[in-house]
């Protein structure tokens, strides 16, 4: 446990390490608003964030060095006197982790080089894992959303499930990516998760066989002669192109109304969310960017000829972050009605800075508000029409009601018999 004690002892080291550039560099913003992920969700298949190249930090001012004399005193004492293994790199990583944890922000993380390799290991759109997106919420590894038709989905994992153990190993004291590294693994291998689920008295185990998962972010099809269906599963660099292709296909098939499905969409790139809103809203902000000093500025929609189809947007407790930007903009503008259940409530923005030691640091830099400047973080969006999904059965009750709502605009009402 010496490492945990050392984390607490070195909590104030963040400023020294960031400014003096000990073992890594300080990051800078490189755009008007970053295209980094506004969802801090960590997929068990991939982490959809953009990475910021950092510059070398300036040397620490003399007064800062003096303030941290005691830290270096402790460092040298531990190196000299500690009875046990005192690996220097482990101590450096521990110091960085300790100071980041001291900020008490659940979405600000230091990722060591080994874990960072997991995050960045593949950018091809094909990954090996169970196919679920997770987050550390209240110190518990929580399922945000299983990906559709993934092993996690087929095994019955649900948004809100808490993972207690992986293969019999407790993850209680692990950070987010330590736990994720246990869950992920090669295609064809099995992993057993111990799950706690709200409404279920006792924890239970689920065995899942990992698979290669190809991430198509947009799916579309016709629900009837007039009503199209388009599901966005996440917001990545591929989403806008797939979205435009899907909308064109629906238009060519005669769509006159649209069900936009954002259920279990954990978020992703901010610019992809703004571009999505731009396909349906002609002007004004998609959302508002709020900086740490309380100032805010609009994130305006992009110039585009918007589709004017009647719309229903499906949301649930797995709709988070970028998907809440889209849903909130369509709701606030009166462009579409939301149907389903209250969304997750993730309204903070993270930048990811790559570090010279092969690690990275994810830092909360801002919050965002909806088009009408409503707070989302820890609140979520309340749908205009609350429709729950039955626990049992294969019928998509929410989708059926959304389709009926739109189809009713085209079908004439039944004749009223003469009495």
C-alpha cells in the first residue's frame, strides 16, 4: 500500500510537474474550440477522442521550486530509506496520479504509458473486446451503454450496470483504465464479469466471449413508405459522412419523416455533434461553450441546407454528452420532440494531451449548455414524451410509438360512422 500513501503525500506536485516539465509536457489549446471528445466515456473497444500535440513546458519559477522543496525532501528520503522496492518511474507515475486525483474531478485522468497504449492501439474502426462503453461513476465502473449486437449486448448488459469483479479480481481500488485493461482482450477469449444491477438484490456473474467489433456509427432503413429511421451509435470522425449518406438513401427511398435514434449513444466528437444539428436546424447555436471563468459563447450550426422532415428523437439513460447536445438542440429549437427516458447528464468537455513519456492526461476544460442554455451536467434531458422500454420481450416499444406518431401525420383518420 506504500503507493497509495505516496499518492496522498504528493498531491500538490501537479503544479511542479506541469510547470517544470518533469517527465512530461504541458498542453495547450490548438483550436477555437477543441475537437476532442466531450464524452469521457471509455469504450471497451476504443476511446473516441482526438489527441493534442503538446509543447515543452517552461522552467519553473524560483518561488515554485522553493514551495516544493519539501516534496523533493520526501522524494529523496523515500529513495534512500524506504524498505522495499522504490522504482523511480512508478514513483513519478504515482505522483502524477496523486495530484490529478486531488483535483476531485471524475473526468480528469492521468493515463500511464501502458494504459495509454490500450487507448490508442488501433484507429482502424475494428477492435477486440466485449463492445460496451463504460465510465467510472462515483468510484464504480459503470456500463454507460452496450453497443448494438455486441457480445455485451447479447449477454444482457444494461446501462447502469456496475462491474464489481473481472475474472474474480475485484476492481474496487482500480482506476478507470486499469479496470478496462482487464475487461478487454483478444477475440474468442472469455471474460466473466460480476455485476451489480439496480433492482436486483444480489450481484450476479455474466460470462462474455470477446469479439472483433466493427464500429459503424450510423445505421438507416425505412420503417414505412414515408417514415425513415436513422440511428447514430456514437460521434466519431466517420459520423458526418455516414450521416449524409444515410439521409440521402432515406430521401431517395421516399422518406418524408424521420425517427432519429440516439439511445445508448455515449457521445464523442463535439464537431460531429454540431454538424449533425446543422442537418436539421438552419441557424443559431447547437450548444453553448462555458469556460471555467463562467463566460460562455455559442457553438453555431454550420451552413447547410437542412432537412425539414417531421422528427421524433429517441433517447434513454445511455444517451450522453454529444448525443445530448444533438437532442437538446433539436428539442430547444422546436425542431423535434424527444421520446423515451431521461438522458445520462454529461455536460463537461475534456482535452487529451499526449505526454513525452508515452502517457496522456485528460483534463476537463469547459462545460456546455443546451441551445437555450439549460444545464445538462448531472441533470440530463427530460423527454417530451416519456416512454419506457419493457424489460422483457423483443418488441421495440419506443420505436413503434415513434413510428406511429409520425405515420399518423400521413395516414388519414378513420371515417366517423354516421349515427
